[in-house]
C-alpha cells in the first residue's frame, strides 16, 4: 500500500469522526499553538524592544553606579552596593572637563513622586533631574514651549518640562505653559511639553516631569546616584569613547590596575543582550511546557488509535483476507496516526497565526509567524504521531486474520 | 443425514470428475487442534480432499463440525497443526505470514456472509483493494475493478458507498472484489446467510455464471438448498469428511461436454 492510499484512508477516517478527532488532537493543537505563538511573541517583542532601544539614540551608552551584571544578580548587587560609590555631580563635571571623544555628556537622576495642580494630583510620576543636553539623546521631542536651558541649570530655576500625561490629567488638556505644578511641596513653572510616546508594555512613557539637575539636587539632596548619558561622535568611535569613559572613571576613582570597575558602563548592545537573556528564559520555559502538552497529546493519540484498532478489527481482517501483509496494516495505522497528529499541528499553527494577527492588531508589537518554528512544529507533531502510533499499529498488524474477521463489531 | 434434495451417487470417495483434470486444492491428512485452556480440541482430524479446476463444490456440515476451520485453512487464513495443503501447486501449509498474505491476495477470492466491505468507501475502491495490495498501478487498478463490477452487473453503481447499496448489491461488490485478482478459487462462506430468498437466488445465479466462465467455486454452507446449487457436496462431520456426493446439477453438468477451460 502506497503512502497516498494510506494518507487517503487516514483523512477519510478523520473526516468520518470530526468531533472525536478534534478532541483527540486538542493536546497537539494546544502545544503547537503555544510553541509557535511563544516564538512569534518573543521574536516580535525582541524586534519591538530593539527598535525602542535604537530610538534612544544610536551611539549612546551610559555610565552608572552599577553594571548590568550587578543589577541582574541579587548577590552581586548586594556586594556592589558596598563597593560602588554613587556617581556625583562632580564626577559629571570631571568627565566633561577631561573627556575628548564624546559629542555630548548628559546627566540625570530620578525618583517617583506625586505631582499636584489645583487640587488634582497624579501619583507615580517619574521626577527626573536632567542636564539640558539630554534632549538630543532621548526619544522625545519638544511639542510645545521649550526644553530646559543651561541658564535654568545655572540659576537652579524652578521650571519643569513635562510629559503629555501631566497635561491630560492635571490640566484637562488645556495649555499648561506658564502655569505651575507642585512637586514635593515645591512650585515649578511649566516651560515646555514633550511629544507623546505612548506605552511600552502598558507603562506610559509620557508620565514624567523634568527639572534641572541642580534644582533636583537642591531639593532632594545629592545622595541619589546620577547616571551619565554619553554620546559618541559616530559608531566607529563608540568603543573608543566607552574605553575613554572607563579610563577616566577609573582615574577619578583612583583604581589600581588590578581592581575591578566600581561603576557600570551600559551600552545598548548590553541592554539587548540582557533583554534576550530574559525573553530566552521565558521562551524556553514555554517551549518546555508545550513539549509536555505534546507528550500528553501523543498519549491521547495513542489511546484513540488503540480504540480505532479495536473498532476496526473487522476491517483489518477484511484487508488481511484480501492480501494485506502485516507491514501493510502497520503502515496504514502508522500513517493514520501521523496524519492525525500532523493535522493537529497544522490547526495549532493556524490558531497561532490567528493569535499573532490579533496580538499584532491590539498591541504595537510587530508579530510575524516565524517560518522556522512553523516547520519545526509541524514536523515534531508528525513525529509525535508516528512515535505514539507504533504501539497501536503493531497491535493491529499482529491480529490474526481469523480473529479479526470473526470479531463482533 | 442424507436429505432427499441431494442426489446420492454410487460412491462417496471417488471424485465426481475425470482424474485428468488439474487439481487446485489438495489436502493430505489435515489436522487442526485448538488449545482450549488445558484441553486440546481437534477441530479437524485428518481431512483428505481434492478439488479440481472449474469445479463448483459446497462444503456442508452442521455448526461445530469443523467446516469453518476447514474453510479457514483452505482460505489460508490459518495454518494446519498437521498435514499438507497444496493450493495451485503451492504447499501453503508451510508458508509464513507474508507468503500466506500473498496467496490470499493472488489465489483466493473471499466472499463473506457479512459482505465485509469497507464502510465509507466506494464500491470501486472496495473492489480495488486486492489490487492495491498486489501493487497494481492505479490506472490498471481502476480499469480492472470497473471490469469486475461490470461482471456482477454493478457497472452503474461504482461510486456508491456500501450504505447506499442493498444487501444483494453489497454482496455483488464483494463478489467483484473476490474476482478482481483472477484467483484460483472463489471461497464463499455462507454468501446468502444475510440475504432474503429472492436476493439469495440472484447471488447463487451469479455464482453459477461465474462458474460457467471458468472459475472454481468453493461454497461453505449449512443450508441444503444452497448447497444444492453446487455440483458436488463435501459433508464434514466431527472434523472428518463424512461424504462426498454429486448433486443433481453436478450430474447434469457431468453429462455435458467438458467446460471450455478443460
């Protein structure tokens, strides 16, 4: 019996028992759907985050109190808290005075707080103290008014550049320029509003108040570490610029050659690496879960194939009586099991596709169906069908013709 | 237990036809012993048979006589415990599973009481089934299956499924399936057991036509009036051949000039 006859027989059986086949295939459908959807999601999110990080501005890295390595491990973080001094305004001034490669060095520090206006208040607002040159290194633009100026910094002025959320929530959308907000008991005049950036994973990016760094330190003290944003002149000079910053920081900290950095240099590539590590971990857990589903799905298929063999004992007898060999019967049931499972895999891919369409429409994340994952999922579901079909098929093949013919069905 | 419907010839051991004809089935001292728990039950106790090309033979016996066991052995569905069985020159009692499958495919055409057609499958495809297992190419398969269906007057219903056909038509499909590989024998096991008398007569008439066309037919039945359609009746009782007689039809045929194939 050729493969085409075997597949035709298998599809015929599938059609004859639509509901039963669907229920049987649920495990395979779910697992393949999960597998493909997770891979699609991780790919989409990676693309999205990659584009977001790229938007931060190319050739930009930061100098911060802790390295990524230290921030992502509790043990290392506790140790680094002992060893790494905070980065102070004087460090910023030192780097500005001595660095020769960067196009610009900005500084910022931040905390969350409540912003009030006229009896209305907004919680969990990102309050940051920034130097005026961070404008060129950030994703937002000035929509209205102006950004913080060097003179605001020198005068430690009580002026604020705010995100659109502040305008929406505290001013009901009315023009806020020249009006005042209250942050931590201090009045600030609004001098500018940023363009809207929307959400990232449901977190609004427009919920911020920026004040001059010196003003920030006047109000909140200088015990918050600041982060330095450094922009290299171009991509080729980025590594050299990072080296220069590292060298200058080591000089400033008086570190001898055998001491480790007690600060962090974080480039966007390091961020992407960290991000991939995170999503990779999520993906591998989900892939593991979907494999468990797959095994369960395979066992369900085996179960239904055993039932099918019992149910079709007389068919097996008839086929044997007209000349089917053991191998023909084995082959027939194996192909049937594999076809069943593959159909489940294809339905799973279809569902995953619908999922990516829906998710792509409802979120800004660019989802696409990864071809490699689709092919892999379908091949794996076929293999699962083959594997779990072996026992039922060999049981059918071993039936003696007489027993099979005389079974009462 | 002779019945008035079957004409008794002069002898019970001699074969009813001349000895120079080709032997299709020959069994020598065929035994089949079943193990029932701790007990051994002999279903067949040394059966000796010869059936010739283009004979129309009925094997008769009450239930428990061993006739079903004999049919299973003749049909190569089972192997004897002892003894030899030759089918068209093959010593089939010595063959393994796959070789038996090939013999069933090439040499035997089965017709069952319960038709045993594949449900949800067209008449044409049911008839093609033996050809699929013999590895015939698709075009030839269809052509030969169509021809077989035309032989049983079902040329106009080839695409009907079994549940769209009457009992008689289903049995015709089964007969077409039995014919399609041009087997040495057509082995019909109670072919009319599930049919009413009118349809039974049609099926028996069809078997007669197939015999006329040169086929060898072995009919297994417990009904005298069905056995009467055959030309020779082999009685089985207690696992042995208890009688081998020529029917009235057999006498009529014997007095005719030999069949064209002889």
